[in-house]
């Protein structure tokens, strides 16, 4: 058996992943949340950024502390909700056949389930990478 070559054993932590898409979604959600809260109180853009950062840090701490079972339960609930919304939108609003709507809902479900799983792996890899440094 040969040892792995240096090129394959030195893969960076920030390679293209599906979990990064979920991370970007969380950042956008926090930005929208900060914008919403600041606008409700008539605050300026500085407050928007500050509130978004506070929400982002809170979500980050919460995600870092979540147990794997709770994470998978939340991921399953969000994935099931997305499947229902995709099916309902395709079947009722677009009036597509039920089989096509179901196939699209299954595709969206599989993509989101993989994204949640990859995000959990990314979180674990980042934790190992930080503790190693």
C-alpha cells in the first residue's frame, strides 16, 4: 500500500460543498431578520447591521450547541415542510399533474436533506479544524 500523495491529503476546509449553501442561507436569513427588526423600530442601517450580526452570532451559537438528534429532527421538519410546499405549489398554483409535482417535491426533498447532512459534516470538520490549530 502506498501512502497518499501530498496533493490529495492536503485538501482545504473550504472546498465547494452543499453545506456552504445552507450557511449562506443562514447568513441571508439573519440579514433579513436584522433588516425587519430595525425597520419595525424605525432604526437606520447601522442598527440593521448590528442586529443582523447579533442574530447571526445567536444562530451560530445555537447551531454549534445542537445535539445531532435535535439537528436531524429540525432538518427533517424543514425538509418535510419544503416537500409539502413544493408539491402544493406545483399541483395547485401551477396546475401541473400530481406525478410531476411529486417528482419535483422528491427532488427538492433529496437536495435539502443532503444539504442539511453536508452542513452537519461541515460543522464537524470546522470544529476539528479549529481545535487542531
